[in-house]
C-alpha cells in the first residue's frame, strides 16, 4: 500500500516526509521534487515567509544510484527560518522561556487544538497546524507524479477563481493548460481573469484583509477501472475528496460538474457514450471522469474551494484564554492570498491518490512488474 507520513513544525529545523510502498526501479532524484517545491512558494499575494524559505529536497533513504529501492523514501526539507526560532522552538527547555501565546485567531486551529491537547501555549498548536506542512505533501505528490509519468498520466492544477474573479475554460489541451497556468502570477490560464484576480488581491491587501478562491486539478491518461464501487472507502471520488479536503483552508470539494448538477435535469448532466477507435468515449465530461466511484477513462476533474487566509492584518475579535478578556486577535506573518499555491498542493494530493489506486489495480514490487500488469490490462481493454 502506497502511503506517506509527514512530520515537523513550521519553525522547527525541518519538515520530513516518508513515502512508503513505492515500487523499486522508479527513476527519482531531487530534481523530480524541487520544481514543485518552488511552484508552491510562488504566487501573487504570498507573504514574507516565502521570501525567507527556498525549499529544496534532500533524499535520505529509499533511492540508490537514481532509482527507488522499494524501501521507504525519506525526504528532508529544511526550514531556513529555524535560525530565528532556535530559542522559542528549542527541543530542550530554554534558559529564558518565551512568552506563551494565549490569544487564538478566528479561523485557525488555535482554540480547538488548545482545548483538545490541553496546551496553555497556543504556539504548540500553531506550529504543526500551519500550512507550512503542505511542503511535505508537495514532495510526496512529486514522487507520485514521477510514478504516474511512467503510464503517461499527467496531473495539472490551476486557479479558476479568486474572490469574485472567475476564469473561463480557455485551454484545449492539458499541455496548453499547464503552460498558460505556469506563466501566470496567479496560476490562471485565462489572461483576462488573471488581471481581475490580481486587482482583487491588491484591493484586499489595501484593506488589510484576505481572499480565497477555487482551484481545479485535471488528470489526463488515467485508465478506466481505477477505484471501486464495492465499498464506501474504495470509491475513487470519495478518496480524492477526503485527500483534498484534508488540505489546510479547503472547505469544499467537487468532482466534474459537482454542485451545479443538483439544479439541472438528468438529461443535461449525464454523459452520453459512443464507441470509436476501439474505445468507449463520452461526448461530454460532466462526471469528471468518475462514475460509481470508478474512473471511466475520461479526464478526471477535481475542484477545491479555499477559504480566505484567517490571519488578517486588521485582526478580528477574540478572547485571551489566560485572562478570559475580549481582545483583538494576533497578526502573524501571513499571505493575503494563497490560492495559487493551493493549486500545487491539491495537484499533489490528487496525484498521490491516483498513484495509490494505480498500485491497487496493477500492483507489483518493481516498476517493471507494475508496467507489465498495466500493459496487459490495456491490451485486454482494446479487445473488448
């Protein structure tokens, strides 16, 4: 079973992610991971932390001479800001204790985490609940994408909404989508919407406020038959939704037409089937490539709604947990808009789930074995 486990605090020495279950023989190096780490740090509206960090991956285990061994892959991502936090984040008790954080920020895990774990210093919650953890997810997702490329599966994330600014579907191919999105400061393939999005971010920045949006991830080349309708926890759309929903600040997930389908008649929603070039195809893709929890061979389309960043320059009201007095919330270094970065994180989580399901379907201990199983299956499909 392919899985990953991350560890590390936002201002600790480093983040670590262990990817377990990747077959042996996959070509892999830091160069497969570092581009996505850099993409995560980019985007119009990012805050001061991104000016400090320059994330790079160090592979500590699971790879020898450029290929995976089949053993757990360990990736280390150092926090450069650690140098400024050695005293406050020291493993051992410091000589001069730092002042505890006692004012929770609305919209963060601060208060709920403090109550859950019995902390009196909210710093103990902030550090692990921070979206800094998504760097580890992006590293795991990059490894998953290296695996998916062996099967000509491409996964691309882009921004379709920031605030009130909406993008139109202006791309024809997934290669064009990737190229246009990556050239945009807000990772949006629609240049007209891009201008509106940047203007909206500027407006919110002047107000000391923040803004959210919607990202879309498109996966092309996924064969039919990934996932299962047999059990609730095996459904591909359910697994994708859980993985994406687990990302910081994501409050909604939809597949294909999603919520829009609820207001339309069935004749306008369901994708008609035809047969061409020895393959069953759809005239539309309102289902987003998944029916009954199983991939149908069309593009898989996943969208995620991200709420505005909760840390505001003009803070909201809160309560000091030590004194129980009403006070203004704290401001910690933060972004005005992190939606372009979220597109990279959602892309990573979608890629990881697809890699998991590819191994469930075509499992093997080596890449060669998985490819044999995959090629045999695809050959059988062409004769149906």
